[in-house]
């Protein structure tokens, strides 16, 4: 089964083998001072692989359940983003477009640079949903940047000589 999807199996095997590096840098919801154990990272990687297998075999509801498990919420960013992507794909294939969009929104919130592979982009079910989520994410980041600039310049008198 792994040979059928080498594009996902190799990164997962690399992630599972590099658990020491991932455990040293806990991004996301892990509280400061806490570190992920190798077992937590391996468990999340195994759950991701299981969810992708279920997705590929057409078991979309089961894939959603596996990919939305609590252990995925505490997984390293690459694993969470991949799980959210396949969750979105599963929702789109079952024509639950609002949840598909929400999963893409969450993936973009975790990784603002997240993008689909070129082979995934043109899909008629999730392609337009992802494009809308990506455009909204870019617009939101631009507004946040403007708000930050406004806050930075607030209180500075531009007319007074320095």
C-alpha cells in the first residue's frame, strides 16, 4: 500500500525518523515548556498515514474521524497541515463544502504558505474551495499587516521636525 502513494509515505517516514528534531521545537498548541515525545510524533504520523489510506480507499467519513483525532491537534505543523488537507479533500468529495472550506482555512492558519501541489490544484471539487480560502487568507494577512503599520505609526507626529 505504501508503494501506491510514495509521495506521502516518504515524508511521513522521514518525519517519524526525525522525531528528536521535531520534539525540540514545539509550535502550535503545545504549552511553553512542554515538548513532544518521539512516541507522540510517531503516533501522529501513523494516524496521518492511516487517514490518508482511508481517504484513498474511499472511506471518507473514517478518514475524517482519524485525521481529526485529538492527537493531530498536538502534532507538528507539517503533520497537522497534511491532515487538514486530507480532511478538506474528504469533506469536498462528500460535497460538504462549508466544512471543506473550514479545513482549508485551518490549514492556512497553521501555515500561511500552505499550497496544494500542482496535481491537486485543478480538482473540480476542492480546487475552487481552496482558491477562495487562499485568497481570503492572503487578504486577511494584508489587513493584519496594515493594522500593524497603523499601530506602529500611531502617536508619531509626522509633522514635527526631529
